[in-house]
């Protein structure tokens, strides 16, 4: 996968930023407007898929290394689990919205709804990272120009 | 309450048959019966959405399991047994059809929410108290991340596990590719 022409690359570079920003917006405003962690995460992954299609695998590998991607995936899952367990430690129930009592009467603000925005961010991180991971791993096999990945996921140089 | 005990008894008997029988196809069908018993149980517990999920998953897995079993060995049926089998199959399909028509009659018309018919349904509470109790203007968000956050945790875990499995399989393939290219 060598990437496409200069025109496609330029447009994709701009569009990727817009798509990424839109994904961030969908996640951050998930408790106010339609959307949320799952939808926003898919949009985040889609922005990098656009980059993958336009620039080729090697460029995306440098932009977002697979090790970092899987770390982000685990971080999202861990954050969501922590949000679930945190109130349990401080004398509440599992998944109690523990921030809500500190923020009364703040509905319709960006900072409102207690743990719901935090959960949205965690889920968005998790879904986006893991979806992109799978698409990247699948893209490795559509390529038969001699570049094969190592078991670690690193791109091997064909001359190696 | 009696219906739950009857369903439980049915499911336990089906589980015992599934474990003990020598016929592989019979065992698979018994496992399916357990799943449909569970779906009926959810229906009587007034959780139709979970019952629908259960039925869909059960039908899919049953089809896959039966397909896998038939590929292994198939029992030939001929003569009188074939005739009886055909009659029973047609009777079951007709019964299901008549029951389906009845159920379609009982469904609420389009645009008429179901909680109007069943007062005390959870959805009514979510709609009325959602903003006050969770502070989230997006009611969907308040349901999936507050009222039913446990369910969402399960979904996230399923996603995590499936991605892990897919990555493991794909990496095994890539290791093979590397070995072949080295050789």
C-alpha cells in the first residue's frame, strides 16, 4: 500500500482533521446531543482509516504506532472499569453516579450529568482504538508487495 | 410463580438430556430448548427486549450448531418415519404461523408506545425522571451509561474480548506469513 495521488493525500489530510474533530465533539457532547462513546469512537477510527487509505500503511504506522494504539485501547477499558468500581470503594454501589451530588441543577451544561461524560470519553477511546487496531491488522493481509508484518505487528522492511 | 417452576423444570430436564444423550443432534436441540426456555422466562419477567435478544442469539447459534452437527453425521429417515416427520413439521409450522398472526394482533399500533398499555413500565420512569436523576439531556445516554451502565460494561467487555481474539488470530496468520517469506 503505497498511498494515492497528491490530490487525494492533501484532501484526506484536511478531511482527517475535520472527521477527528467531529468524533471528539460527538464524544464530549454525548450527554447533551445525539451520539456518545460508541458512535464517536467509530468516527475517530474512521478518521484514521481515511488516513490509512490515502497515505498507506507505513505513514499511519508512524503517525499512530500499534503499541500506542493497543495501550489506548486498554486505557479506555481500564478507565471505564475504574468509573464503575470507584464509588464501590467510597461507600456506594457499583456504577453509582458519584459525581452527581456535587453538581446539582447544572443540567444542559457541558460539565453536567456526573460520570456520564467520563464514561463516554472512556468508551470512545476504547472503541476508537480497538476498531482501528482491527482494521489495521486486516489491512496487513490485503498487501502482497513483499512487506509482511512481524509477529509484533511491526512493519518489516522487505530488504531485511 | 407456577410458570417459572414449570419452565425451570423443563430447562433442567432438557439440560440433563443434553448431557446424557448419545445422539449429538438431540443434544444440540436440547441446548436450544434451554435457551428458548430462558427467553420465555425473560418474557414472563416483563423484559421483552432481553427476550428478543435471547431468541435471536439462540436461533443463530442453534442454526450454526445444527449445521455443524449435520456435517458430522446425518441420520437417514425413510418410509413411515419420513411421512410422520413431514406431517409433524407441517403441523408445527402451521401452529407457529397461527400463533404469529395472534401475536401481530396483540402488538400495539405504530406510534403508540408500549408503556401506555403497561403502567409502571421502566421506560416511563426513565422518560419522566431521566433528566432530574442523571442530569443528562440525552435520554439515550442517561439510560446506557447510568440506569443500565452494567449492561454497557458487559458490551465493552464483549468488544474488548472479540478484538483481542481477532488480533490474536490475525497475528498468528501474520507469523505464518513471515515464516513462509523467510523460508
